C-alpha cells in the first residue's frame, strides 16, 4: 500500500473526526497534491471528496494555478462533496487573470457539453470574480 493509499484511507468520511484530521495533516505534506482532485477509484471516490477539497483549499494560489480547470470541473454539480469549499477557495483566488482564463476555457467546455448547470455555476463564479477585481 502506498503512502497516498494510507492518506486516502484516513480521509474517508466514515472514519472518526480525529482520523480524518490526521489524514488532512498528512495530505498537507503531499507534494503531488493533484491526487486529491476528485479521485475516482474503487475505494476512494465521493467518500473522500470533502476532505480532498479541504486538502486542496489549504494550498497556495501559486500551487493551485496549474490545476484551476480541474478545480472548476468540481463545480459541475454543487451537490458533490467539497463543491462549496472549492467554490469558496476559488472566490479567494488572487490571480484573477489566471482564474479568468480558466473560467473562459471551462465555459467553452460546459457549452460544448450542453451542461447548463455547470455553465451557470461558472458564470456565478465569473460574476463574483469580476466584482472582486473591479
């Protein structure tokens, strides 16, 4: 079992609050944190997403810059665990130019897929981002 498997196991929402907190502490030390972007395996999927969102929200803007579009994909369904936390983190993102580019690319994807809910969620974030940067 790899270190990531151990951490993911600790992040499971079925564990005690203490074990989940310990998992988050270890997740903060993971250099390749992209593993926390909505994992979808046999054992680790929505049961870890809320804690994965917490692990990602702790990262700096510079760290998150490279995975903005993946974070925006989390907003496809606001009922998904961690979606509101990711939204809040993106609303606090300081590099508005990078976020604007990522939102524009994700909007094109949402439109191509005909995903009106995702498009609406992205537009809400975009409107919030425009309000913040003006």
